[in-house]
C-alpha cells in the first residue's frame, strides 16, 4: 500500500522553466517547510512534483529538471521521515523512476502509464513497458501509482473508465490507481470511484484531486487513500504554502 493520506509538495518553478527566480535554496526550503507541516499534521506520505514548471513537456523533460527534482527529493527524504513519491510532469515516468531510485523514494505517480490521452501538451503516450523494465534493471522497490484517465486530458473515443482501469492495472503493471476530477482541485465523481472499484476490485485506489475536510471521510469509504494538495494550502490556493490549520483539519476529518 502506498499510503492513506498523501500530502502534495508542489515545487516552485525549477531551473530552466520560464518562471524560475534563480534560487534552488528557496525552492528546496519551501518544499521542506511544507513537508514538515504535513508530517506534523498527521499525513503519512508525501508526493513531490514540478508543478511550477508549466508549460510542461509532454514526456522527456530537460536534464536540468531531472537534476533539480532529484535535489529537492533528496532533501525531502533527509528532512522528513515519511515515504516519498515523485511525479515528473507532464509524463516523464522514466525520469521519475530514476529519481526515486537514486534518492530512496518509495513510489512514483505516472499520469499516463498505458494507452494515450490528449492533453494541453498534445498526445501523451504511456510507456508501461519501458517503466517495468527500468524498475527491474534498477532493482529498486519503487511502486507505481498510475492515473486512470488523468485530469486536464481527454481520452480516445470509445475508451471507458472501466477499460482504462483494467488495462492500467492488469497489463500496465501499476501498483495503485489514481482517480481524479477534471482538473487540479476538482472533486472526483463518486460514481467514477465506484466504477473503478468494481472494475478492478483488487487494486489500491487513490483519490487524485478535490479531497477536502467535508468529503474526505466519504471518499475513503470507497478509496484506499487520497492525494491532497489544494485543500490544505493557504486560502485554498494550489501554489500557496501548506496551511497548518487546514492540514490538521483534513487529517481530523479523515479519522
């Protein structure tokens, strides 16, 4: 199991991205501060991603992004005694697995592991075969949490949520499935969670967006865990620092 309450660490713009402001020390310091607040609030797992790098590359990110994310991830592993996941946006699963193996992270999130989705980066195509072989070659116990019909994307005509879930779980080698709303912070439709649960009853299912104190308990009656970001940020702004009171309220509501 990857985790029950997974707190998001949204990195600021990294070197090479349009919004980079020139200080990796500031980015890493902010990430560690957010991670510390989430840990103290009672979250049991962390997930770091290069959220500030928009607009994103579809898959192969520049070398400088890999280096910067590795530095941030290593600092988080050292600073906070919680399992860490790595997501390299938009969909560089091979970089994520490599970073996770290098720094001792526990898992990666892969937005498109199997099939394809049409996104604002154009077509994004899964690399399940490459991911499975890289994991084996590195010999690192890095789990894969894979999105099913990831947010900010449109599936191919005719593809159903149930079929995508089964392919990702049974043929793609995922260790957990992530089900989200349509965009960052949007609530997931309860019917979507139920449909994925029915399609792959043996899978670990994670809520990928929209979990909040008022909904988390009901979501966890169907899902095994939730990835939480926007709801625990100051004023509910995704790019703001983690708010200790909001984070603690979410944990209390989750029981």
